[in-house]
């Protein structure tokens, strides 16, 4: 099986499911819907066809946690396509990939260098591992104030201060599609015998076209997590974890995956990963080219009007970074509409967007985006401009700059799954955001999107953090925290 | 929103997705397939319809980790339907539910009473929590030797020996549909101020019909995990976690769920949970009645012939337990065919089954099973009987009795995510099963199904365990372990 020549035009998982479905077998196994026989009639037009291949680990359909057949072959094809030595299919999104790579590399008490603006699943991984993080500061985009990534100087400084660090974890690109050159960072780490772990959730399409940055794997990263559902065509929750090199224990990694992923993984999601891979393997360049056409239309039309700008429009003002052309962050140049207001106005026109921050609305295009999509959003912006009279620049046009995160290398911050020592000793109370200043947060508080934690459990609420949080809430930015959305309060330790 | 009257005929998540899909919006958000525009043409007939509702947390579609809209409403309807105070939708199967309930109840060093024959995800939960387990022995079915569940006497003894225990976790029913009466066990725990956690993965249909056992919630359990995809009609990985009472910290539980589940949960899976709930909420009795008809046909036909028996056929010989009628474990009474051989023969006839052990083949019927399914398996058995000449009882007809697990209450066994102290000190080696006797396993070794670990990491390989494992492998039973399926070897510590 291992020697079988790889045929990139095959989609082994999908083909096996299709073959099984065509055999008209009788099911005396899970799932309970019995290939769709039990489907709710009202939902049949959406569900019946997919349920015919919503199967399980019956004979011939292999086992994600012990792949010897179609899943093993599909994973080897994925490794070939994305440039890894080994690839693992994830059915729990990049979340489970991030949890896995951290709990594989770090034991309780171990120390990891971590980019400050990481996704909250990275923090959760640190908590599960019981590891400590030394947070490295990030560069910032000069115009938008957006956090981008770590510098090689700070990585070198971090390694010098903490030679016991197990490695470095970065989230690259960021939510806006901005990233840093990982090649020199990977080299530096490897010279120190340490691995580079990359949460590349938004970069599954990287490296398939000269207009795109190279992939993290091509830059030398040791473990890379990609959300195949975000920028390619897998079903939501379909993701991959890729490995190369010998700096990470692969047996332990497989054990962690088997621990953290469902023992009943979704075959439709796995098949969609298989199909997404085949598309890119066969026609990656053409597929990207197709999507870039929509991108080019949007950009060209934006350049022809004066109301709406986009991040990166004035290239000279940008800090050095790599930029994903599929992420277009637009804003109202007249200063009339905030990000959330522009988002709402676009949605009234039927254009649903990825997210908004205080100023920007992020349009996330992908290789599947079309010319029609491009013209539709431009038309919507025209309507919005006319309706709100955006031709006049308002007095209050100064853009709001996002609050910056600390610019120094942090001291080691210990994360643990347990925080009941605190809970037991102090208990928790709910306080308004302003009352909470000076207290320690009892939970992670994460504006979402982009999912970068503003407060970690145990971190003190500073006045700056409270003011920023208050502003986000006031502007309708969603914030993940247990009570904030219900009572407007934060849960803090009652010291 | 909280006061809104519940209408069980609504399916809020599905309805919102359907409404969004019908609006013909343009997508500038994930997922990358853009409502199916990027689907692989070869797979379109399976995927296109579901991809139109494979959406994400855009405006109006709520947020699983912060539910305030359709997901919150769907979860309240589920709580009403299944008899919980609060219900949470799981998109990572019962696996994530088991991990969550253990990491919510147990801190590192805490002790939990645990039924010995639990699913491996329970062991993984103990490892994540860094908790210790005191394993309680189980009763056994007198005829098949199958492990069933804990006795109230052993629970009382466990509580007496370990008053510091945080609670009790049981898997009930077992894979074969056998279980114990949880009511007195729940009462005993509650008198001691401790919660009962139930992995009820195979019992989501319990309590909806007088022919079925009552649900764990009805028996008083505090936290219950159900695989809605196994016996009801959700898509695979769709499950629920239910809570009642005040013995478990619900805020912490929500935090754990947000940590362990994808931050991009699958909407089709959530919608399928919503629809499965509506079906049972509206027509639970009739739906079960429909499935029982298929069960009754299979049983009546089995009773009319002499080649094949089924577990529980001779009711007097059974130990006291509750039995799910939808699980029919058949075997070759003549002793000619082992479980795996009978499974293979059935699959040649197009009847795919849930699993086989050494002797039995488990036919898993559900409310969606039909009369046609029932007649088809009976016909297949007739063919098999004729082909193998099963009318004559062979000499070797003595059934193989599964090896029994320890019958005493265990000492506390500490689990931890870290086992690199051992790895660092000793390293690991791969040995054949027989060579491994006396060594400590470096990983969990789990015959699968039914997914009950035979060896835990760090547990010594006894001669009995090695012989049993050798027999399982020889008979074609799949065993989860890193190298066993490839090289036939176990990974053990090189002490």
C-alpha cells in the first residue's frame, strides 16, 4: 500500500463512498439516519444526497485514527499536493490542529515562544498542555494599525532570553491576509534545533500561484495547520495538519489527534478534503487564476471611486509584509460609516461579509468567487454611497486606530487547564467592564472575529483594555465571554 | 429571547439556513466553496445541496460558543425534548462531550470513580484533566460474558473507600445495548453530594417509548452525553451534552466546550441536530414504533430457525440488565463461523453491520430501519446457512468467552497528558505482542469497536492481555494502536 504510486486524479475517500452508496447495501450500523432513510421530509432537498455518503468505519472505509486504506492514501496525496512529508485530515477545524501541535510539543511546565496576536485556540492549547508562553510582540501595519507578525530580531531575542523554549508558534497570515516572511525565522529556529509551528488557517491556498505568498511548508515550517474550508473548498470543519522534518514526535502527534478528534469522524467532511485536494492538485494555478479575476475587478472598481478605500491601497505607506490578494479590507473614506455600520449596509444589499472591525469590513474572496460577486459588491457600495451621501468628507473622518498590544517580549505566562485554585479561594463575581478594572479576568475574553484574545484567564483588566472593550461592545463587535453579551458584565475573580 | 415560548414544531437553525440560502446573497465570507460554487463537478450530485447551507457565523446565524439567537433557541428546544435543564450541541461527537464533562469536573490530581469498560474517550478525558481514576468492576452477562455496568454495591464501596472522589462516570448502555438501572446509583451519589456523569452515546432514543429503557436524565444523572447521530437522525459527529442540577459548574462547562470544539462549527451538523430533535419532539413514539417493527421481524424470523442465535434469546439465562431492542447481536449457533467470518459473509450479501467480536455480530437497527432491511438480513442469513452447510452442529461449537476485566475496585490510577518523563528516561521500542509481556505500554491499545481500552499508557502488558490481543488480531478484529496494524508490534517503554 505504501508503495502504490500516487495518482493525483484520484479522490480515494470520495470514490469509495460513492461506490458504497451505489451498491444499495442495507445498513445495520451507525449513523441512525440509515443513509438518509430517516431524514426529515422538510429538509430532504438539502440533506438526502449527502446522507447517502454520511457513513462510518464499516469494512472498506478505513479508519481516520488508524489509516491503512482510502484515508491513508488520501492523506499521502494531500502531503504530495501541499508539500508535506505527512498530512493528517482534521474534522474539527484548525482548532483541533492547534490544540494538537501544542500538546504534542509541550509538556506541563514547558515554555513556548508565541506570537502575541494568535487565535484563541492557541491559548486553549497552552492551557491543555499546561505550558508557559513567552509572547513576542508583532509588527504593525502603518496605516491600519493591524498587528501582523513577529520579526526575526524578536525571535532571536526570545531564543537568547529563553534557550529552554521548545519552539515558536505563529499565526500567519493574520485575519486580514497579512503575514511575514517565515523563511529566515524557520532557519533561525532550525539552527537552534527547534521547530516552527504555524497556524496557517487562512493560507491553504498559498504557494499555488505566483500572486500568492509561499506556503509555510515551503518556508521550512515543521508543523502547519490549514483550514481547507476557509480558502479552499472543503466543508466547514475540514482542515489539515502537515508535518515535515524530525523535530516533532510524530507518534505522539498521532496519539494527540486520536485523543482530541471524534472517534466517529464525518466522512462527508473527509471526502470534501479529498476533493478539495484533488482540485488543487490537478488545477491549482487555474483555480486561483479564476478567483483572482474577481479580486481584480473589485480592486479596479474601488480604485475608480473616492468613497471607499481599502487596506493596502497606498502601497508606499504599508509596512513590509506579505499580503493575500483574496482579502480585501474596505472602509468608508469619508469617515461616515464605522466598520459595523458599513457591514450592516452591505448586508442589507445581500452582500454578507467575513467581519468588521472598528474601521474596516473584510471582504473574503476565494478561488470560487465570481465576476458576478465582484460586480455585486461594487454595485452595493454604489447604493450605500448614494443613500448615505458619502461624497462629502465629514469632519470626524479620522480613522479609529485599534488599540495596540504590548510591544515588549513578555515574561513567561503559565497556562493551565485548572484554575480552580483561584476559583476556590476567591470565587468569581460579575462586574461591569469599568468596575472590573484592576481585577483578574476569570475567563478568556475574545473579540470575534478575529478571535485574538484581549484578556486571558487570570490576566488583570487594565483601564486601556476596559476602554477598548467598552468601545468594541458599543460598536456592536461580538465578544466571546460568558456574560458580556447577556448582562454586559465580565466575570472576574473576587479577590 | 429567554421568555419566548418554545414551539417544538420549529427547527430554528435549519429554518434560518434555509431562509438564508433562499435569499440569493453573495458570499464574502468563509467557507471558501461559496455556497457550493466551488464544488468539484464530479461530486456535485452529493455535495451541492448541502453546501448551500454550509454557512458560518454570519449575521443572523448566531454563534455556537455564544448562543443568543437560533442556536440558543434550538438548544432550549433540545433541553425540553430530552428532559434536561440545559442542552449543548456538540459538533465533535460524544468524544468531545466526554472530554468536556471530565475536564469540567476534575482538576489535576482529582479522583473520579469510573466504570471499567468505558469508551477510550473517557480515558482521554482523564489524561487531559490530569485526574486519577478508581475503576469499578462491572457485572457480566451470564451467557455472552459481555461487560455490562456497575452495581450499586460497588459504587457504595468506592464512595466509602474514596470519599474525596468528585463523582462517578459510567458508559451506559454498553455497545451491545445492555445497561444497568441508574436510578438508585444517582440517588446514592446525590446523597453524597456528588454528580453522576453518563456517557449515553448509544441511548439518545431512550425514554421515548415504553419498550425502551428510561433515559439517564430521567434516572437523575447530572451530565449526560448522547450521540444523536448514532441512534437518531443527526449527521455523523452530531451529539448533545445535557445538564441538570447544581452539582456541576455550568460556566466552566461552557468554557471547556469553547476550548475543545471547533471555532468554525459545521452548520449542517447543527441543523441536523435541530431536525433530529424536532422529529423526536413531535413524533417520538411513532418514530420508535416504526423502527421496532423492523426489530420484531428480525427477532421473529431468527426464532424460526436453528442456525443463528442472538444475545438475550434465552431470557432466563441473562443477568439482570436493561436491554435496547434495537441492538441485535447474532451468532452462529453451530460454531462454524466466528464473529468476523459471519460479518464478512453478511457483507458479501450487502448487509453491512456495526461490528463483530469473537463470537457475535452486532446488527444495529434504529428508528429509521425498515421492513425491507429486516427481510434482507434474514434472507442473507439463509444464504449463508446454505452456503456454509450450517445445519449440522460442529464439534467445536463451544463459544469463545471474551476475556474478563479485573473484578475488584482498582487502586487510583493517575492519568496525565504528559508521559514524557517515561519517554525521556526510557525511550520506547516496538516489540511483538508476546515480547511485550511484562513491559509497560507506551500508548493506549483499544480493540475497536467497541472502543474499550485493553491497555492504558503505562499499564503493564500481562500474559493474559497479550494472549487476548493476539487472538483478536488473529481473528481480524481491528485494534487501535500506532504500529500494530502495520508491523504487528506494540510500542512499549524500553525500561
